[in-house]
C-alpha cells in the first residue's frame, strides 16, 4: 500500500431518493456492492476511514468481507446532518491530506489512480450526468470559482482533497465546506454519483466494462 493520503468515504446517509430501501454503499452495481467497488479502487491506500450511520452494521459486515483494517466512524446524527458533517467526523483525525469521497460515487479507475498521485488541495468535477446536479463554474484554466444549484460549466460530483489544517465543521454539504477556500484548483474526472434510480441505471451501464 502506497498512498499517504487518507480517504474518507461518507456512507452514513439513508439514500431515500434512490428508492431501493438500502443505504447506497450496499446497492449492487453489476454484481458487487458499491462499497466493494470503492474498496477495490483504493486497494493501495493504507488509511481508509468510512463514516457510517444508517444500516451501519450491514456496511461493517460488507466492508470486512474485503478489508479488515478500515477505520469506522459513526455519525450518530446522520438523519439531521448532511455529508459535510460526515466528512468532518471522518477527517479530523486523519492524515494531513484527506481525499473526500461520497458513498454514492464511482470514478473511473484511471482517474482514481491519478488523483491518489496528485499532491495538494483540489476539487473534482465532471460533465453533467446526474439528475440532481450541483454545478461548478470554472475559469479558462479549470480553476473552480464557485458552486451553484442553478447553472455552471460542469457538475460537482466530488471527490475533493483538503489539507487537515483547513478543515472546518459543517452540518450541510461537503461543497459548503470548500466554498470559503475558493478559488481552488480543479480537476476534471469521469465521475458518476447515484442520487436517483435513473442515475443507478446509468452508472450500472457505464461501469460494465471497467477493469479494476
């Protein structure tokens, strides 16, 4: 295992918009759980922290089928807080550089390798693919200037990397935690998050040929 970054995967939420009755980490994508996809993509990362809440015991059981050294952190207020709170809880005792990863996110394997080798802080974005997007506006160099619910150049999907010294608590979304640090280096990736059932069908099709 080589990467010195900590990876924090936020899996505490209910995932009610998806409508499958499961937390998104346990949703099956082409025959394997979403969290098992992520763990395979992070097989070279020594420090993985997973924030859990809803169906916590089921997630722990699934993760331990694949790795025994994952650190679990509970967000006991998962019903009333958003991903910002989960990320903060998972990141506050992590290494100096922390890669933020939502539990409903898949990124192309080649892009994951690139991000793990990229030093410093950054925000990732992609072409718009999901039904319920948050947008980013960028300049000509790809620097992220702002987030928006209305419009933008690309979709904010995550992931993002932040130095622990810049970590601040938010009960809202992860992107709200990054707003005080804008402008910030942006990196375009092939990223897909799963908010709705249509997203789920789309991601299942897109990942059929992925080799991890």
